[in-house]
């Protein structure tokens, strides 16, 4: 590829498949922060035509059909409020989110790829797999603790594992934004950002 062709390729707009829409509840808060509530552009456009959502913001990208021209939505809001579950699902990511991506033994923060989860009371000794017995742990601490309790391993927990509320997980999710944030999403995510003086 010649230099001019490379420059043109770098400036070409992203394909529609890369342009997801941020989905807000009817109260203009994201349906979820982690994972961030995003819909593929096809689902967003379909929901707009069916009248299920309002378009809050749009990309500069336009798609065409034989009869219509539509700007792709970047932020949409549901017209009907969807209640948030009071008790969050017990998942690997939600455990990491509750523990703020910190190993509960050494206290260091890790990416989700570098974390495991540990049974505080080992399963082989009657420990259950649930919110009150599972914590985020890095691989070295998990191996060091092995099939022992924290007391036996002399590895006290930073914080006792508790069942979080959906509200707590939403608040934690605001602290850990995904790698890609479109500029039109930022006003609706409420992550800590410096405000410009008036």
C-alpha cells in the first residue's frame, strides 16, 4: 500500500458494525455499567423504527435503504422504564466488580484477565459457591492460600465478602469505564471527570 493510500485508509470512517448505541433506561441512566449497556446499530435502528426508544444523540454516519436515509443513533433511551433487579446476578465479573478488581488477600488491583476467584472456605471443606464465600484473588495469592482458610494460611481478607446490591455494583461500575467511550456517551455515564469552570 502506498503512503497516500495508507493516509486515506486511516481517515476512512469506521464500519457501522463498530458503532454501537449506548442504551439508557427511561430515567436516562445506563441499563448497566458493567458490562456497559450497548446495542449493535441494527438493534438500535430497529428499536427506533418500532417506537420503543427515543434517539438522544447520533453519529455522523448515515445508512441508506431504498426509501430511507437514517443517521445511526449513538445514544438511545427506552420509552418504558425497566426496573433494575434488587439482587444482582452472581457472576465472575460481578464478583470482581464488587471487590473493585482488587485481590482480597494482597490488595493489588488487576485486570479481569489476571484475576481468579477464591473460595474463602474451600469447597472441599464444605464451602459454598456464592457471594458470601467467594472473593477476587490474584493467581499467586490463590495458589499460596491453596486448600486452607485465610486464618490457616495467615492471609487475612481485606474485606469480608458480602452480597452487594445492584445499586452498589452500578456505583462501582462507574469507576471502571470500558476502554472505548464515544464522546456522545460521556454525559450519561457520570464517571468522575473534571468539570469546566463556569
